[in-house]
């Protein structure tokens, strides 16, 4: 379960998108990741509280359905499905960049299409096949990030520099190039937007709860450890990167993880890391397809999706949900073909809005869950620390992120699309329920 959650969270947001967040905040991005990580930890504890009490596939959609309303379950489930479709598309949109590092002549859309076919095949086989692939995907990423931190630290300590255009590596780069807060608090606050996107995916723990052998033990362990490990990987790796390359020289043309070794003349390491970031993108897409298949299955069981999506094969795999989700992500191939230059930024911004809606609904659902349990809520084995206060803090921070997105030209369109998407879901749900009542009458 920990590897699956790592697979969902350590991906393009770190390996590729971190360049933009570093540009916004400079070295202060390290503090921004700590703030974002604290918020995500509380969200995961809220989800974990419900998952330990009732471990099911579909997780937050099921909890919203049971504790809030049928309509909330519908919105939560379809919004999460939409969120991960967009995340999958964002991952596919940058796979071509990694392939072009070795093969500049390969069109990005061809790479995206090949990835869709291969990963879909893995997920259709069985959950065991998915788990095996995701485990090794995550192992590669985790080992690479740890290796990069160690090797990068050696480069800094030994002051290895093969690029005369760059200053020698030094930990002082974290404060000697415009200060630790080169763009002030405003720049650091703005960086919270891409940082929150990079944490998307840890909620996969809730999706896997229904298939865990011992959820009362594994879910708390996974949730308590995953946030610390992600913060170590994010904060540790970015601190090393900005020590080797001053933050204002990270151009975003390559993954910062690749650029760091290009800058010191270690081409083999750069090739290895490029393979890792490619693996990371495939891993997130693999996790996304897994979760979306289960989410459609849960929605169908609620009556909030077509019945055929509730069917599973002999191995218990929701093949219909997987194939439908995969077919929709083929749109990414078209997006990459038509608009390769802004595909990642555009898809990321819309996915973040969907993610914010999802996280907000998890926190509200947890409050309603507690209210439904009444006095017995005191006996929960894995309660959310801080209770209602923690919920208020999380919702306030998520609202700040929305405001920051509205103030940024790069994200403003997504802020407009978000409410329209929710309104569309509510309208669709109303139409479906009206037709259902008419048929029964």
C-alpha cells in the first residue's frame, strides 16, 4: 500500500513540475513543501479514520454516499475519476519529453499512445499484475531519489563542477542568490499551487483499502509513514538540486533531476535519471488507471454509474471501468499532438481544481461521519488529530490555494472550469434521479 501511494505521489509533480515551483519561490520552496505536506497529512488522517472503520473500494465516494447523501457520493466519485483522468493525461503529456532526451525524432503523441496501450494491458490482467508493476515502479523511483540525494550531496561536498557557466556546487546557494526568499512571501505563497498538485495521489491508500489483507493495521502504518517519506524525498532532493545548481539557473527544459547531472558532466547518471522520470510518469498513470477502474466500479454499485461498470472478470478485476477510463485518457494523445507546448500546464491546473474539490469533500465527509457515529466516535481506533479544528485549517488552506489560482493567469481558467464542472455533475445527477423516479412511478 505504501508503494502504491508513493507511486501516485512521486511523479511528474516532483521530477518535472518542480522546476516551475522552484522558479516561483526559490529556496523557500522547501518550506512550502513542509506546509503542503502538513495539510496533506491531515487530509490523509481524515480519510484513514473512515477507511479503518469501513475499508471498501471506492473509499471517499462510498463514505460521502453513506454519510452525506447519494448526491455527494455521485459528485465525489465522478470528480475523483475526472481528477485522475486529467492527472493521467498530464503524465502522458510529458512522457514524450523524456523519450525525446534519447530519441529527439520520436513524436510525443506516439509515445503517449504506446504508454496507454501497455499500461492498460497490465491493469486488465489482474490486480496482482498491477501491484507487481507498481511495486517495482515505486522501488525504482524511491531508490533513484535516495541515490540522487546521496550523489548530489557528494557533488556538493567535493565541489565537482564540469560546467564553467555555473558556479561551484555549494549549500550556500540556498541563500546566497537573492536570499532564501528571493520573491518574498508572495512568491512562496504562489508556489503552494504547484506544490499541492505534486502531492496528489497519496489518497490512493483509501482506494486500496478494500483489497488490503489487514486494513486496520496496514492503513494507519501506510498513512503515518507515507507523508514523512514523501517530505523527505521532496525536501531532501530539492535541497540538493538547488545546492548543485542555483535555483535561478534551473530552466525547466529538462527535468531538474536530469539537469543536475548534466551540469556536472555525469552523462550516465543523467541517462539513468531520465529513465527514472519516465518510469515515474508511467507509474502515476498505472496508479491512476487502477484507481479509476475501482472508482467506476464503486459508483456503479451505488447506482451512480452504468451497471455494466460493476462487472468484474474471474480475477475480480473491474475490466469495464479500466477500459472506459483508458479510452478517455486517449484524449491526451490528441492534446499532445495539437498543443504540445502547454499541455502539461493546462492539464495540471484543471486536475488540481478537481483534486481540491476531492480533498474538501473528504474533510466535510469526515465531519458528517463523526456526526453519524455520535458518542461512539470517541472509540475510533485511528481518529483525525485535532478533529474539527484540523478540518477548518485544511479547508481554509485549500480556499487560499483556490484564491491564488484565481490570481494567476496560468490557473485562472481552471478556477472557472471547476465550479462549472460541479454544477454539471449536480445537474446530471438531478436528471438521472428524476428519470429513475419517473420509471418507478
